């Protein structure tokens, strides 16, 4: 059964109010065609889990501009004044998470861990309302796993089975997000026949990829 589908077909299944993980770091390694299609279809009330919101008019920033977000879980919003403005106006609920903690919470969601212990944020506003644990004389925050209804990820190369290969730091959050979502939609710069990606270069296995965006879509 082919995993190839169009952007429009894949995004149609993302209902208003869904939680969506989106790979990338300031737009590098983000699935830009899928983001554009979310905007085109007018999706709204989304919970977006991502490292950042890039900048106005670019990457996830397009979703902010379009008013598609209800809630955001991210590491920083400092380079997107539109996200800041909407947060202050209480149009978007924003949960800021230290970057390493964000990565580990996503990883925990994908690997079935019940939580993450971290000293990052102890004694700060990050700790407000969170349980703590004493271990060997140190205090740790208990951070909960992050999961999502959908993960939209970008890869350098995919084969027709959905095996994915990433390019250098454009890999960033993509592989861990692919493990932490119920439905995984992958966008790749190049799609090749099965066997063209060396096994040692497969970083996300095709069995967890539900939809692969065709290059003609």
C-alpha cells in the first residue's frame, strides 16, 4: 500500500483543535509545504509543539500570522514579535519550556517513559505547579511526556516505504517527534526507490510514517 499522498489530502485529516508537532529550528528542517497547506485550509485552534515559531511570514510564523494557534509549547519565541504580541493579548496560550527539557519530554512521549527528571528550572517560574523529587540530595522537577495527534516532519530523503534520512542539523527535533505522534506525515526534498538509502543512514524507519508527501503534490 502506497504511503504517497498530496499535501491537501494529508492536511485534510488534521481537524481543528488537533495537537501537532512540527519539526525545525527557526524554519531549518521544517516541513514548509505542509505548513503552507495548513494555512491554505484555514485550520484553527491548533496546539503546536515546536522548538520555536520562526519569524513572521516564515515557517511556523505563517501559522501564527494566520491565527491558527490556540496553544503553543515551545522553547523560545524571542525572534517572532507576532507570537509575543498574541501571547500578551491572550490570543495564544504559551508554555515556554527550556530547550533540553522540551527535547527530553518529546523523547519520553515517543519511548513510553512516564516522565523526565531535570534540575533545569528548579527555583524559578518554570517550576511553578510542578512536582519535585529529591534524589541523592538534589532536587529535580518531574516533567511530563509530550505527545501529539500529528507530527509534521521534514527529511532530506525518503524512500517509497517511508524510511527517512535527514541532513545534518536540519534533523533537529524531527526524529523524536516522529515517535511521539499518533499520525506521522513526512515531507522530503527527494523521494527515491526502496534500497537507495543505505540502512545505516535511515534515521526514521518507514513503519512509523503514515503519509509521505509526493513531490508532485
